[in-house]
């Protein structure tokens, strides 16, 4: 089946591309330093999100940056990807993405924005890297 590109996230050393294939699944490819390190066609985002919406990419990024300290060991039994795991555990970029995801998820909470002295646009910074 021919895949149409949905969106791309590019930030420093990582690039994630999502595709549309006519189903509810979102095939995706992850590149680190322009090397394909992960490819998957089983990711199924929440039905509440538009397939090409920013929320789909943000949720996928959250999955890609998981480390062994985040989930049970069984999670990595089906996802044997040492390059992606090493990057997620050791990269400053992965940590920056974690912080951007947190801000994005909290951007609609006005009290949180005020407490953290951040405005809505800055809390949605991650969307600047999604095209």
C-alpha cells in the first residue's frame, strides 16, 4: 500500500516522520543523525485526535523517548532497538523533548502556566518542530 506523509518532527539530532495508509494505524520512521533507527506500522493514536494533528506526533514522541526506568522490562521485549533506547536514555535532546511534551500537555492549565511563569505559546513550543 502506498503511504502518504502526514507530518514530520525535526529537532536537533532526531527526525520522526508519520504516514497515512488508510487505516487507524500511523506508520512511522525515526531517524537519529539521519540514520533510520526505528520503523513501526502498529502505532494507533487516540481516536480523539486528527490523524495529522500535532497531538498524534506529541504522543508518538512520548512513546519513542521511553527508557527502561519509565516502563516494565516487558515493554522492551517487543521493541529491541538499542540505538533508540541509548539515545532516549543518554541524549540531551531526548530530555529537552520530555520537557517540551510536559509543557504541551499542561498548556491548557492556566494555573500551571501562571505557577511556572510560562505563556501558552511557549508551552506549545514543540509544535514549532512539527510540519
